[in-house]
């Protein structure tokens, strides 16, 4: 997809502006009424924006074409950018934990008014829209980063709901509910960071992306192929590399065997849209049988 990187960068730029606006509102209001949980939520929204900046840089680097030093391209820079999101989440988690502990040691009930609930409800609506839109576009474009970033923002939705519940508890006369909610937010953020880190490690460690049996089923539909084995797949969700071995009639000419290999590549790319590269190793049928014996 030639326009993949520009489309993702443009989307991230819009989301960056939205996240920074939401963060500024939460920070300003949290500081104004002295609410630890709202400030913590503001931190989270700010790091949503910071992750967008990392994404813009990572996508730009990943869009560079293959060269002599990087024959497989630069797509894993997007994965490294996704790891950066996890690192930011862990950093946010530590900051919020510190603020929560301070809140327990010196509880200062924030001033809760109807405006407090109005501000949080407005930012909640913004986060729901951002998450839904970014997740949808991430799946359409097959972008690991956009999907991970949407999950990051989704945690902001849960966090904001928790803050609203905490504000209600403080209003009812439970001042320690504010730092308690902040503590819950820290745990949520840490859990999300772990999940994103686990997903990106699958890409960096070349975990299998496609089911080998499904690939063989498609390959064996092609005329002239007697067997398929040693199927391997790796890469990102939108950039999967596959290599496999096929067995053909030993009397087949090199020209015909080469044509069969091209049909394998074309068929797999047609059936599995996420595949960007296929390497086919051709073996004569008898050679396979002798090797097995």
C-alpha cells in the first residue's frame, strides 16, 4: 500500500491534537479543584499525545524503502515505536503511584461540583470517539501502532469512568476515594503496558503469523504441486513474510517449476492480503522421499 505511511501519519496528527486538548482540560481542572485522580487522568491523556509523537516518528522511519543495509525494509521501526508506547505507560504508572501514595498520606478532599462531572463527561465522550475511530482505521490499514495506540486510549476511557465514580464517592463523604481511584488507574495503565509489550515481542521474536496448514491447503490447490511443507511466517500484521517448500514432478523443466513458484506467490498474496513477500523452495518429489528414508 503506497499511501500507507502518509495516511497513518495524517491520522496520528489529528489524534495528537485531540489528545493534547483533552489532557490540557483535565490537567487544568484537576489542578484547579485539587483532585489527584483527575490529575492522574490528565497525565494519562498527555502520554496518549506523547505516544502519537513517537508514532509519527516511527511511521516516518518505517516508510523508508528497502536499501542495501536493510533489504527487508524498515517496517519494524513501527514496532519499535509501539514498544515506546509501553515504556511511556510504565513511566506514567510510576508517576501516578507516587501521587496516589502522597494522597493517602495527606488526603485533601477536592472541591467537587456539577462542573466537575460535566468536564469529565465531556472528555470521556472525546476519548470514546478517538478510540473507536483510531481502532477502526488501524484495522483497516493493518497498522500495529494504530491498534496499540487505540488500546492505549481505550484505557483512558476506563480511567475517566473510574475518576467519575471516584468524584461521586468524594462527594458522598469519602475523601480517600480520590487517591484510591488514582491507584486503580496506575494498575490499569501498568497492565496495558504489559499487554502491548507482549504483543510487540511476538513481532520482534518472529512468532508465526499464519496457520501453516491453511497455507498448505491453498498451495496444494495449484496444479503441478504434489506436496507442501516447512511453512514459516513472520512479521507485522500488515507485513507478513512467508517461506515454504513445495514438491513437484522431477521431470518438470526449470521454466515450468519457476512458473509454478510464481503461481504460489500470487495465490497466497491474493488469499492472504497481509502477505507482502513469499519465498518458494522447489524440490523434486523423489528427493523428498529419499531424504525421508
